C-alpha cells in the first residue's frame, strides 16, 4: 500500500527542491556549447612521414565545433585553450541537466497544485451555421 502525502506538504517539498536547484544554477562558471575533439592530420607533402606505408600523422590538434547563428563553426585550439573549453562544455552540460531537473520539478508542482473544477469545464454552445460559436 502506498502512503499518500498531504498535498500542501508535497507542494512545499517540491518548491524547496525547485528553489535549491535554481540556486545551484548560479554556481556554474563559464559555459561554452559545442564539442571538442583531438584530430590527427596528414599534409600530402612528398617524403613526409604522414604519407608513408605505415603513416605517422601530424598532431594531436584540438578542434572545437559548435553551431553559431545556425552555422557550424570549427576552430583549432591550443592545449591550454582546449583544457578551458573542456571545463566550459562540461559546465554547459551540467547547466542543461540542472535546468531540465528544475523544469521537471516545476511540472510536478503544477500538476500537484492545480486541479480543474468540474464547473470550469462547460461544453460550448453552438448556434447558426455549423462550426460557429456563440
């Protein structure tokens, strides 16, 4: 048998959980969208090690890719920049995860506190030609 909570207590619990999640959003540092990858390339110069039978490619190079104003933007980053972007991208993902939890908590709160009354829902009366409302 499941135990029922008092609606006011459940609502207070949801509101406190939502407030805690909202406060935690301010703790996140800089954010950056996109992804970061390590790339190895070849140069196609004759006699270079990257064109050998068992090639040793150039790199690693850090590459950041993101959508900016509807277009895909790709930039090559230094190792120090890549370390910062790694943290910022993790912050962005953490921000979105917390925001989803806030939104989920808010939806639960709305469902638990709002109950439609039967009087509020009335069928609409029709008059005149089909499809027009009075």
